[in-house]
C-alpha cells in the first residue's frame, strides 16, 4: 500500500533527533505555561468583569482590571515562545504537519488574523478598565477568537496523525476549507487544553495579589476565587486526562506503558497535578497571607505537571506516526556541532534575556491600580 506521507527532505537533520526533541519539549513547555496564564486569566477576567457590573461588586471589577492589564504582557511571551516549538515540529515532522496544514489551509492562515485581532481587543479592554468602564464585551470577543485559534491548532495537530484521511479530504476539495472527518481523540484533546488553561491560569491569577498597591479586599478576592476556580478545574483535569488516555488507540496506550520514558511521566503528571491542587486549596483557604513557599510551590508543581504533559503528548505523536509509517527516530542525521553550539548558545542567551525581562517587570515601581 502506498504511503500518504510525502517524500522526506533529502537534507539530513543538522543535529541528533534527541536534541531536537528535547528543545521542542522545553520550548513547548514554556509556551504552555504562558498560554495557560493568558487564556485562563482572560476567562476569569471576562467573567469577573461581567458579574461585577451586573451585581455592582467593586471587588469583582477591581480584580478583573488587575488581570486584564497583565494579559497583553503575558501574550507577548505566548507568541514569541510559540514560534520555536512550531519550528522544531516542522523540522521533525514536516512530512505530516505541512500536509495537514495545507489540507485546512484557510483555517490555518486565519489563525494569524485571529491572533492579531484578539491581541488588539485585549488592549481595548485594558484601556477601558483604566478608564473605569465596562469592558467584558471586548474581552469576550478576544476570548472567542483565542478559543478558535486553539481549536484550529488542536485540529491540525490531530490531523497530522491521520494520514489515512488525507486522500479523502483532498478528493473532497483542494481549497483548504474542508474540515477533517470525526476523530475520537480531537474533542478530548481540545477540552483537556482548555480546562488546563482555566486551572493553571486561575492559579496564576492568585500571584497577581502580591502587588502592594492593591487593597486587602482585592488581594483576598484574587486568592479566594482564583484558588477556588483552580481547585475545581485541576480536579476535573485529572478525570479529563484519563478520558484522553482511554480514547487513544490500543497500540498508543501499549506503547506509552511499555516505554521507559513515557511510563514514568504518568506518575510525574499526576504528582505535579496533585501538588497543584493542594497548593490551590491552601491559597483559597488562607487568603490573608500568600507565603513564598506556597507561591513558589504552586508555580513549580504547575510547571512539573505541564512539562510531563508535553512529554506524554510527544509520545502519543511519535508512537502514532511510527505505527503509520513515519518514524522520526529513523531520520537521516548529519550533525554539524559548530552550528549546534551556536544555536544552543543563542538559545541560552534568549532564555537568560527572558528571565531578565521577567525580573524587570517584577521589580518595576508599581503604579496605582484603581478600576472602580
């Protein structure tokens, strides 16, 4: 039977596959951390602003203003950290990803314009918050666009694993407007990403309460309600993760459990998730004081869970594609260590620059924040 995968690029990889896989998982984990902060924070900010104006709750309005004015900064990290893992994916899995991207080309290209529009709407919401006006409608439009972007990404990353439906899609239309046929893993995959964003993003909103310019009432609101939403969403995430695992084909489940790399990641994932749940409970139960141990513990446990999820996600991709005829570990390699060294040096410089920027933002003199 003829393979649906295009012929591989004759140019070999300039570095070992394991190195590209490590860099992909590292940069994707960082991307997901900021993605969850942005998307989950926007969900809460929209809801709090809407409820605040309906009930005339000043704490709701003030808390929503604190969050919405930080989301545009977070989104800059989301966008910039989203480029490297996408490039590594194209490098390793180009035969699959380019094909799936072309088959849904209209939707894939629309992602660019959707992100630009969503980004602009965030600034509109932030400016209206500063002007003490309602802005939940603008946040809702931005949220809808970002949820659409997530849906297209999830669809594309699922479609690249289904070469068996590519001929059917292309035969139906070559215009790039035909949505993929039903896949039992697509909905669980998307739901898991969105609930993870709500859970880890809500946990992230509790960190905004450390600003000294905020009133004690607003600090308490961020910790109590951010912690409660995080607690509920992260508990639900454990069940959704099991759902996601159960809908995978048998060969994928067997491959994950037989792997010395992926099998331990299940334990790491649930350990990180469990610790995140515990810290979310502590934050909402003791809102008057957010200790450094609790804050850093919540952050580190969240990063641990997200990193394990990224590795498991990569395992599902590798096992599925290998089963269907594309084994990334058999790619031709001709290592150029000079290029590799220069690349790693520039990557480290970029990561150090990232942490420096975060430190500058954290140490900047806080401005007065009054949104009511």
